[in-house]
């Protein structure tokens, strides 16, 4: 199978997700800085979600660039990842419009957690298809960020019902942990025999 088609489809879906998020934002009702105050929660939730979608796009690109083969075992996990990412605009809108109320804040975390789990499943299937000695397998052999992210999301979901600010801080912290690009895949591709 041609991985370029999978990558192009995924890029298109991610571009649509970002477009939906920005189009659903309401404009301020005035021309002063004070008019931004009512829409600030929506703007902050959009910014965080844009960063998350960008992180997934970046990591998805690295993931697919590190493999040579895909098959049917990869297509469904990729669609599962895109499904959860497609719910990010819904969760973002709800969280921003509700001013980070507990249930929407927790639902946002559930969507992020399931997207992260889907990414790990996709990564695992790509390793199965490409082999235990593939650059991807070598690059993520001792990966802890994905699992730590799942812990962070789970803690944030629970914190949403008691300390919303702590949940928000955990979502930001996980994003910051992924904001610096992971160079392990690039190193594995540059040094295929290490």
C-alpha cells in the first residue's frame, strides 16, 4: 500500500479540524480590548487545541516518515486517531463556551486521552508492520512521553471536578512536553544502523 495516500488523507482531515475550530469561534461584540473579555475563554481553549492538533500533525508526519510499509492493520488505527481528533473542535467549543466548567473540561480530557491512546495504537501497528528493527521501533523503544501523557490526561480528567485550574494546568503541561519536537525518529532515520 502507498503510505502517501494515507498521509495526504490524514493531512486533509487535520486541516479541516483546524478550520472548523477557527470558524466556530465568535467574534468580539465591539472594537475595544474590553470586548475580548467575554470571548477570552473560547480564544484560550482554541489556542490550546490548535497547539494539540499541531502536535499530532507534527508527530503523525514523523511517524509515517519513519516507515516504509503500511497495510490494513494501520488504516483502522489511523482512522481511530482521526476520529478522536475530529472531536477536538466539539470539546474545544464546549469547554470555551462553558468557561471551563467541570464536565466540558473533563470531556476535553477524555478526547485528548483517547487521541493519545489511538496514537500509541497506530505507532504499535506501524512497528508490527515494519518490524522490531525498523527505525520507528528503535526510536520509540524507551518512550515514556506517550504513557506519561495518558497519566496526565487521566489526572486532569479527575481534577476537572474539584480543581478546574489544576486540570487546565495539566493539559497545558502535557502540551508543553510535546511542543519540543521529538528528535529520536529523525536520529534513527539519519543513522539506520545504530
